[in-house]
C-alpha cells in the first residue's frame, strides 16, 4: 500500500475561522490542493481526522457536516487526490470519548477500514492534539504553522516535545516529504 498521511482539517487544509457550519463557509487554503496533488501523484493517500465538537455544541448539524465532507471528498476526487476517508469526532471535549484527538480511536478505525498499518504513516496538523495523537501512535509528526500552528509550536518548544518537521504551509510539508520519504 502507498504511504498514508493523516490530515487535520481546520487550520491545516482550510482556514479556521471558528466553527464552519455550512459548505458555503468552507474553502481550502490556496496551496492545499496543488500540494496534496503532488503527494498523491507520488503515491501518498490521505485520511482526514478531525474534531468537530460543533455538532455537540449545536453550532453545526450533521447534515451540514456531511455536505462539507462530501464537498471535500468530491474536490479531492476532481483534483486526482486519493482520499481514503474522512473521520470525525462529534463529541464535546467534556465527554471524554475515545475518538477525540489526541485519543486515537479514529486512526485505528481508518487503519482497520483500509487495511494499513499505522507504523510508517504520517500526521500533518496545526494543533498539539494532532502531534500528541501522532506521538502516542508512534507515527511521524508534522506541524504546519497555519491555523493554530504558531501557537502550537511555542507550546511544543515549552514542553520540550519533538516534532519530525515544522513547515509554514502544506507546500513546505510537501517538499519535506518528497525529500525525506522513499515511496515503495
């Protein structure tokens, strides 16, 4: 199987203005699709794992979230980008579920659904939760400075945490992966 990259959603592949409640509010960063297309052409496949507590907070309804997910999946397909799936946690942080990042249930579910092993995969995200999830899974962690990334970078430095790479945008992350990963 090709190399797998887990992607966070808000702040990583799209701007994060707060809770996005309809597809009309959703937009990709201008460099997201070209960067992911380059990686897809080199054999990478993607899984989006995202916390969407707006559902439990009543700020978005499930129908609208499904429309946003469908839009993302369709846009990936139209651009020739291999998206295996979108996995989301609908719970409020106080619910202490096992699917909200930094917990790892959704990662295991994706690996089981698509029959790949977690070792050797990557996560790209802008949040400490993304990095913590990756670390607990033993996968390569990539922090992007978009969204909450600059704030997260300071938290990581303060805690003495190690990240495999930090990039300003997904373009930087793409260059890093192309120069450091041998595709099988």
